[in-house]
C-alpha cells in the first residue's frame, strides 16, 4: 500500500488542492445565474440570495466545525466537508426549481464551514514552526487560484453543454478528490488529539463535547483582536470586489473595462504577494507585517481615490493595495495559529474565521448605505477606512496582550 502523506510537503499539497476546490465551489453559483434564471424564469436577484445563504451557513456552522475538528480530527472533517459541498453542488444540477438551487447552495455552505478549521489543523499538525508561513502561503495561494478558475471553469462547461452539466462536472470532481484525500492523507491531526488526551491529568474536568464552548476564547485579547481583524479586513476586501467597477464608471467616468482591469490587478498582485508574505512571515515580526500591509493597502486605496482619474493611476493603486493585502495573509494565519495550544487549533481557526462571513455580509449593507447617502467614492473611502481599522485592531490588541 502506498504510504500516506504525513509530512509538510505532502499535507500542504493535498490541503491546498482542497482549498482550491473550496473556492471553486464558492464561486460556482454566481457565474451561472443568468442561465439558471432563464431556466426557471426568475430574476437573477432571487438567485443572488444563494451567496447570502452560503455565507449564512458558514457563519452558523464554522464554530461547531472547529470544535468537531479538535474532537475527531482534521482529516475526517476536511473529507466530510468536501464531500458535502461536492454532493450539494452536483445535486444543484438536478434542481427543478430555483428554490432547490438555493437550498443546495445553503447545504454547500454547511460543508464550506469545515475547510478553514480542518485545513489549518492539518497544516499545524504536519508542519514545523520554521516553515509555517510558507505552508500557509501556499494554502492561501490555492484559494486565490480557485477564485480565478471558477468563473472560467463553470461558464466554459455551460457553454459547451448547459448549467446543469457545469454543476455535475465540478461536483463530481470534488467527490473524486474527497476520496483521494481520504486515501492519500495520513490522520496526522488524530495523533495530536491522542497525544493531548494522553497528557490529560485526569482531574475530572472532561465534561464531554460542549458545543460553542470555544466562544469563550473571545475573552482572550488576541483572539478578540484577530476576530475583529478578520471582520474588518473581509469588509474591505469585499468592498473592493463589490464597488471597484461601479466607482470607476460612476465616479471617475472611466469604462467598465478599466474598473475590471483594476479589480483583476488587485487580486493578481495579491496572489503573488501571498507567496512573498509566507517567506516574510517565517523571518519577520508577524504583527508588523499585518499592520504594515494593511496600512499600505489603506493608503493605496486612498491614493486611487484621489489620483485615479485615468486608467493608469487607478490600476496601479489597486495593484499596490493588492500587494499590501496579500502579504498579510500568511502572517495573519501564523498569529491565529499561535492563539491557543495545539489541542485548540480547530477552535481558534473556526472562531476567528467566522469574521469572514460576517464581514462579507456586512460589506454590501454598510458600504451600500454610504453609496445611498453620498457617492460611490464614499464606498471606496469606507473600504480604505476598513483596511486601516483592521490594522488598528491588531495593533491595539497586540499592545494589550504584551
């Protein structure tokens, strides 16, 4: 029998492909909205609720998923989460109403809640501290590739066949990889759980699994600070995704192509910067990297607001903002991983990563109010402020914890 992956290289490779697929599934629904809407004769806005439902499911389930990781092991949760997402996306291809599409989207969000706590627990268990930043950077890079590949993949299949086939193909691919993950990945995190169980003092404190007990971690300054960071940084990131093109068209009188080019520049540069950030996170002060990168992103967005009166300055400013944002991600994950003992890795990542769906849900509301009360420039100001406040959150709670 082939030896299963248990070292940093093999585990990082498998978990990064898992992360790639999770991001493909996150973006598998929106590019197909026009086709699905035509099939069921409903407005695309009704189908857009599917995105909200995916994030809502993650919000509700990610903390329990993190606790489950620390109880049964990261591998089981990772494989189960991927299988659930894959099956629900494939099942969406059989839907005979748009309500069923929404229902399967919600179920896929339940599966999505497993990825972050399970993957990071596996990376932590298989790696060593000296190379942790690089592991986290490759994992994040896999997610960026998933976001880039998803629209091309699902629309390409739909153009060749139809939207149902697109769901079937990507869902089947996920199911095949979930089986490969189950066979190829060693249960490295189970070893951590067993080791910590063996070190139990036997003082009678084990009361069994207490769902949502990890919420008590918010009493720790650094945990609360990182939760706030995730919320604010995601609000800013979502603001860039949501309002860049509208800002370019409606405030700067530029073309849609210019706005989309700026947005592409942001994510393309961020995906490269995340690999550089992994190298830096293994060598530098992780708090300084996060704070400096986010302040850099805030200043770059503000610069684009002031100088982006033509294509060049706007694209350059957004590329610089992407560099600042991307370089922070491995350092961010190193901080999160250090928030608790190895027996609580799933809980820590499950809890602080809950800030992502909250920030993603708040961004259209908060920044939308800014647009309604003013202009699209106000949404960009809000984005820059959110980047800056995310840096302040890390600085303040780091100082208090010192």
